[in-house]
């Protein structure tokens, strides 16, 4: 019985470590310029599907958790 409890504790610790590591990696990646540029492109692509026109965003900046800054936003209607 004790061996099962120990095994379960090891598995639980491993899973928690992996979850915390994945969350830390996501936080770090989301602050890179590569991710912000990808997010800018994603926002523009998705918005253009729903707009009767074109959205453009030159640059995304700031911290994605506490405030996003967008520079040179343009909307041209068809």
C-alpha cells in the first residue's frame, strides 16, 4: 500500500513540475518580439475576415499581461 502512495506522489510531483514549467515557458515566450509579431499578424488576419475592409497594425508592444500598446493602427473600408 505504501508503495502505491509513493508512486502516486512521484507521478503527481512530475505532473505539477511539467505544468509549472510549461506555464513559465509560455510566459517567457509571450514576451518575445517574435511572439508579439506573430500575434499582430494573427489579429490582422482574423479581423480582416470579419471587417468589410482591411485592418493594419504596424507594431505591438508593452506587456501582454498588464497592457498592450498598438502603434499606427489603420482601417480602410471597402
